[in-house]
C-alpha cells in the first residue's frame, strides 16, 4: 500500500468509497483530515466495516459546509464528470475546489519512478498485463494497477515503476501525472452515456499523449485513423514515437503461430523505433485473434524501449496466459468448443472476436451501448452459423441482424446457451468443429453485476455442459 506522506495535514475530500476511494482513505489515514461520502447506502455500510480509525475521517453529505473548505477532492472515476455531471463536480466547480485523481496522488508521492500508461477502447487490460508479465520475467520491479481492477494506491511502494491501465474516465481526472511511455491502442465508439459526443470521448483518450514527458515515448497505433492520421506530424514534431502493428513488419499471425521479423525500423517518413539484426524466430502465442497482434506489438515496443532484449521479450510473450473473459477458452466436448469473451462489451470488440473463429454459434445481448453500428463484413457473416440473442437488447439486436444472420431470441444467457448447444449438436452439415462464442457486444447490467459476473456465470453454465 502507498502511504501519502506528501499530503500530511491537508484537508481532503474523498467522494466515492468503492475500490478507489477506499484505497485513498487507507493511504491517507492518520495523515490528513478526511471528509468522505458515497451516494450508496450499502457502500457506506461496507466502508464502516473496513479497518480504518474513525478519528481519521468524517462521513458527511456534500451539502454540508465543511466540504467547501477542502484543499482538493479526490473523485472516483465512476462518478459522471461530463454528461449529467454529478453534484459533487458542480459543487467543486462552484467553490473552486480542485478535483484530483488517485493516480495524481501516486505520482506526486513518487515523481521519480517510471510510469507506463496504456489506454484504448479495447485491448488495454491485455496489453497492460502483458507488459507487466514481460518486465517481471526480465527482472523488472514494476507493479500493475488502475482500470485493470486494482486501485493504484493499493500497489507496492518498493518498485521501480508502475504500469497503469487508464480508462477515459481516469484520464478525464488526471492533472499531474507524467508518463515515460504512453500507449494508445485504438479508439472506437463507447461510453456515449458519459460524453456529449464521440469527439469528446476521442479527446479524452488522446489526452494520454499530453501526459508524456519531454524525453518520453508515445506508442500510437497507426492503423487507427482516428488516432493517427490527424496527428502524425504533431507527434513527430514533439519527438513522440509511434508503432505499427502491421503484421508484415513486426508479427505475422497464422492461426496461433506468430513470427517476429526484425527490421531496421518502421517504414514511415522517419524511422522512430530500431531493433538490432537477429534471425527470425517463430513462436506460439496463447492470445487468440488477430486483434491481439496490436497488443503484442505495443507490449513488445514498450519493453524494448525499457531495455529488454527482443529474444527475452518473445520468450515471455510465449508464456503469457490470456486474461479471464477475453477470448477465454473454456473447454470442448466432442466437436463443440466453448469461448468466453464477456469483456466484449461493445460492438467493435465483438466484431474482432467474431473475426477470430469460424462456424460460430454466437451468443450476444445485454444492455446496448449508445452510438456505433454493428459492422458485420462478409467474412464475419460467413463465420457466424447462428446468433442467439438475449437480455434487454435482444429485439434491438434482432432488428439489426435481420436478413443478415439466422438468429433466435431468448430471455436469459443460459437459455441462449442451451439453445446453441442443441443446435450445434444436431447440426451435421458444414465443418465438424463448432464454436460456441459469448461475445455480447453489450454491457452486462440488465442481468449481471458486471462483465466478470457475466463471464463467471457463463463459465459455470459451460462447465455443467462439459462435465455432464
């Protein structure tokens, strides 16, 4: 845990007492005068159960005058900041109270450590975890936190640096953080309930570039036109670096077989990343799907910039286990293979999942997100045998898929799964291998706590079938 000695004797407001807020309070306990609150009665009750001295804080609602005297307020990233701004945001703006992020507090405590930030609509958890895996296996002392599910102030304090997965919500709040390496993977439509427009969401993601130090590196996916085309000259002028996940240049993907081809550098207007000559080395990655090549490329370059040998990086990549709920292979029974991609909570992520397999019995549904369109190219249409739509968005998805894909409608994910199994077992035409894929393309909150809960329930249902 990080103790925030630099904040000693300050009066600090903490709004939101789940994972982030709880870690902030523990890090400041006995050091600062804390004014805290959470709108949720159950979260407040849970907070009281934590081992924090009652003398270290006051639990009072925001309408109390004492909030106006705070030096700053630490806001949890789940609190709406733009559209339908939460009243705590309006309160802070009205009384000119600075809003800070827990990530800023970490940086202010340890400004001389290395900081690697990773963002993108999709792939940021896998990329962050892969970077951490590579650095750990090559004798690096880094800890991993942020949006990946571990509050940054709960990380170790005895490391050389931090790998931070950064959501757009977290980036919105950051004011002080400086990054040695920033990774921007991609930007596609998401979180339109939290932003006034897609352009505002894009600007939130691009903010990560402004956080890079003068001598730092920004690794930009130059295949994402929204990120790259409008900013290439700016990045070069400011000395930022870019990376290309083009497979013919770095990683060649054929099913699960990857091959690294060393180059003198990127074939752009200016060579920005160089690798020494070495023989090509074939290696196998456990990461399924072509979309993971951009994650591998970003992690490769990040670790190479940090001085890791390319052979050591490749060996580490070979042993990396995919994160749960991200194209996670559950098992097979006879000729039926089951995959859990519950983290595919938006249309772009689901499309990439569907591009990774063939003869797919696709399970989709939940709460449809605002903005974006389901883009099903000819290859995806050919890959999907049938779709099984469930939950709140089932009829919405049915309207979109009508005339393109055969589908059935269910109330629950379990009903959809059972129907997919029946169809897969009875289908004697086409390829022998059948792939059951959960790629919801939607949020989970109609029937589940979050995507992890949805994925765990899917695994439970799948295991019941596999072991029966």
